[in-house]
C-alpha cells in the first residue's frame, strides 16, 4: 500500500482512506483513527497520559481544576467540566452533580438514600453521591429515557 | 441545554415533603384522638384541637427536616434517632396536655406519647422498605443498562 502526505496551509486536518476492498490492514488503520477520537490527554506529575474513555471512573472539578479518576491514578485534565460534558456526549457519562461527571459503566452498585438521593459505589469501592437534583435524570438514563 | 433547577423549585420540593409529613402525622394523631373521643362516649371532635394538631405537625415537620436530620427517613434508628424520636413525641405529648386534647388526663397523654413513638417507628420502617424496593429497582436498571452497553459495544466491534 502506498501513502501520500499532503501539507495544507489552512483548513481542518483530515484523513482520507481510499480502498477497493476493506482489508484487515485498512481496518486496523480505521480502528486506530476511531480510537484516537475517544482518547483524552491527562497530566500526571511528570508525564502525560493518553486516557481511554472506558478507563475513567469519574471526573471531578476541584478549585477550578478538573481531574479524571481511574482505577490506578488521578490525572489533571486541561478541559473544564462543561467542555468535558460536551466532549463525553455518550450515554454512559452522566453529570451527577455540579462538580462531577460519572461513568455509569463503572458503577458496581446503587443504594437508595433518604430525600431521593442515590449513593453509587464505583468498581474501586469509592462512593459517589447523586443529589436529588440529578437523581431523577439518572433514573431516566438507566431506563434508557435519558437525553444527552 | 437542560434547564437548571431553580432555588424556588428546590424550596418547593422540600416544602412538599414537609407537608406530606405533616399530613401523615396529623392523620395518626387524629386517629388516636378519635378513638379517645369515642371511648369517652362522644362522637364529636373539636375543630380548635384539629387546627392545633395540623399546625403542630407542620411545625414539627420543619423541625424534623431542618434541625433533626429528617430522622424518620434515615438509614438507621441509632441512639441519636431514638433521642430525636422521643423528644418529638414528648413535644406532641406536652402540646396535647396543654391544649386539653385529652381532658388533661395524664395517663392518656402518656399513652399518646407512646403512640407517637410507635408512629415514628412505623414511618421509619415504611420509608426504609420503600427505599429497599427502590434500591432493588435501581440495581436491576443498572444491570440492564450495563448489559445493553455491552451488547452495543460488541456489535460495534463486529461491524
């Protein structure tokens, strides 16, 4: 397979794959490009980490800074919570409070609390409180009625 | 863009909860009061007493929710909750005695205090059962959600 690189002065970066038959090699290229869209860059103390979305347990905004929590570590993100809410427009990411977005796929169990609140136990044992303001939408999302 | 819940809506949600609580306890008090009146050979009830009852339950609702951690909807009946429960029941008893609901009969008033304690315990268990059922439904919905997600991911990988 040959490839051509064309540098442009203006306009959006774009990858065009021209093929006659979808071969495993071309499929791997497409998968790589697809997966690239799902990654988020996180900052640890001394390095940058490329995060897969399915690694994120929850994202929290603290003192104006945004942090992504995985099972292994906590990474600082460049985006704000509002920007991440738009970026993570997927059914499994849910804004569960003013300062937090949780990954529903990483919830191990739910507990109903008084005053219509919900306690979510994540797969790493941490607890996230979903306040009554967000609990109603959370129930709808679980039932498949939630809008993004 | 989702509409944010306003302060007014938050207050209203809390207010509706308190009014529901007031009605619940008012009907419990009315039941005890009615049984007492019938036992005394009377088929009449005082509107003044009933007015006092509803205002008292409304005020106690505010106290319970804002100052006593809404103990009747709590997760457990620990020492603190029992203290709150007993304190509130004694307040009900004191008002009933001062308001002459039970003709200043000290034994009936004490019986009424015990009745209110029993009512609080029943309310606690009813709320707890409701939450247990809700929890079961939540976890079933969570499991179904995650299974739907797994099926979607698998079909995305296959396609």
